[in-house]
């Protein structure tokens, strides 16, 4: 069964044309061929002004058209007269021709009716609006064809939403990309700061020798000033004086993870500080709105690690102590207490070891020759 309207119309037109050609050919009669008259004699013998010669008549004589050529005459049915069709054949040809003509008229009428009824309803004064028509559809178009009549067309593209535009990439953290400077030199900490830091370390060392000798053995030796200067130059930061004084006495812990340190974080060496800073900048070098609320910012100095992705940091601008969490947050109240400087953290650690008290929610105790920090409260 033919479904396409255009194909159906083409077939009907072909049938009608074939029927008409057959009818015409059946009624054609041979055209009598006139006898060619002899060419008139040339008179007078000599050319006379105003009288055409035989050459002039041949030059300007009308030429036969394409339809007068023998090939076309044979195609159109010329030639010898043929035998006429019998009455039975003629009746069949008339019936087929009439049927083809009726099919052509029916197809033309159907096309005109469809165009008048269905195509003209959405033109002219019709209006369209896009909006939610059904919970199962993302969007639809509603056409107001007549008062009280709406035609909905679904499967339209989603309406434009500015929020779907791709966001611009965040700028890079300039603190993670410091510009190279000249020769690396370390500015030595002040004498007063050095004495204050050493005083707290002596308290811690005394307690460790008496209660946690394994923890005392984890303390590293003094750092070289050149190593501190090289780390400062590569990181583009100046270490606080109390941190430098502490590194010049103990260059972190001997164990790479879970060595002795405040709040259960092992102290990092100068090399560990530099490598940890580079690693964190490599993970997150995007610049946010507030460097103290991001997961990481290049202006922070990591000096402690618990081996599980969390770090104690010093804000190189404000000098206070904070904590980064591997789950994506930064807080400047480690243990739910504010610590205004690295020296303040050392003093709080010495007080907690000697008195058995907590630092915020962290409380140290000696166990099996080492220091364990318990979470309390």
C-alpha cells in the first residue's frame, strides 16, 4: 500500500496521461500528403530589379521545425494508416482514461482540502508561547489557534538558561606560583624570639626524657640555615621567626609520619615543609575568594602532618595556626581553640605535657614510651 502522498499523486497522474495518449492515438487519422507541385519556371531568364531569383526563394524559404522532422512524425504516429481499434478495445480505453482522470481530480481535491483545513490554522494571527505543560515534558509550545482552542507541540529544545553557560575557569593562585628572586639568604630570628622558643623546647625535652623516651628520640637535629633560605625562596614566603628558631633547634621529627608533634601531628622537617607545600599547590592552585576558608592556599606554611592527608599550617600573613582537612576544609581553630602563633602552640604543648591538661579537645599522655593524643570532650 502506497503511503506517501506525493508518490500516490505521481502514479495517478501517470495513469491519466497514459490513458489520454492511448485515446488520442486511437482516434487519429492519417493526414493526406499533398502532391508536390513542380517548381515554377524562372522568368524572366535574366534577373530583374525587384523580382526574386530562384536562389533568393531557396534562401528565404521557411525551414521545417523539429516537429516536422521524420523521426518526430514516426514517434507521433505518422506513417501508414493503421487499422482502427475494435469497439470492445475502445470502450476499455475510455473506461481506463476516465478512471485515471477521476483519480487525478480526487488527489488534487484532497490536497486542496488538507491545505485549507490543517495548514492555515497556525498562520496569520496565531500566537505561540513556551512553558511547562506537563510534568513529563521539559517544555512545550502552546499555539492559540482560536479562542478556547490550544494546540500543544512537545519535544522542543529546552528554553535558554543562563545558568547552563560554562563557567569561566577560576584564576590560578598567585601564591602557588612565586616569581624567582635573587640569591637565597635566611634572615636569622631575633634573639628574644630564639630564647622564648628554646625555653619551651627545654620544657618539652625534659618531660619526654622522663615520661616518653621514644618520643624524645624522634626529635630531629638542627636544620641548616641554607636549607631554610632555599625553602623560603622556592615557596616565595618568609617563615615566621618562631618557626625558624624551632627548626634551627629541631628539624622536624625523625619519623616521616606520626612522629612527635603537637595535637597528634608529626613535626615536618624543612624538606618536608617544602615538599608538602609543592604537593598541595599541585593539587589545588585555584584562587578563591577567602584564602582562609579554602581547602588550600599557597600563602599557608604546612609544618605538621598526621600521615592521613591532614596538616597543621601557619598563615604567613597573620602568623596564627590553622588546620587543613583532607575532606576539603580549613579551620583556624584546631581542637576548637584559637592559637595565635607557633610559639603559643609550643607553650600550650609544654603546659599540657607537664600539667596533664588538654589543648582544646586534644589531651596528651605517655603510653609505651611515646606520646599519645586523645580526643576528649
